[in-house]
């Protein structure tokens, strides 16, 4: 995450949701999906020659994005309810309102 986005993941805040595989040979795609609740730094595009933009989007919004791998939204929807997991700001709000 540091190489791509310039952030350091807080290891205790991460959990692996699953591995997604599609295609074969040169067209094979392997995606490791993680839920990351906390990190240090602000996400930025560290390789602008490789990436056009970064954004927070829900899985339901992925279908409208120009993704390199078009089947990614369907693969991600196969995971157990990832849209219901709290994002970084929600996790901090919950933690700060319920104490340490």
C-alpha cells in the first residue's frame, strides 16, 4: 500500500476477506481483498503514469467505472457483504464514541 498509495497499514486493523481468481494464462487475474480499518498517511497517487485517479467507492458503484478488468465488480460482489464493513472514518467514529 505504501508503494501504490503512500500509506502504511496498521497491521492489527486488517483482515483478509478473500482471494478472487478469474481467467487463465496471460488473461489471469488474482485479487487479494482486504478490509483495512486504519492506516498512517494520506492516500495519494504515487505512480501517475500508471493510474488515472483514486476514489472511495462502494462495490455497487464499480460497474460504472472504466476498470481495466471489467469482471472485478462481479468478483467482489461474491464476497460476504463487504459494503457493510465500516470505512476508516466510520471505524474511528465508532471507536471514539465507545471509548478505547
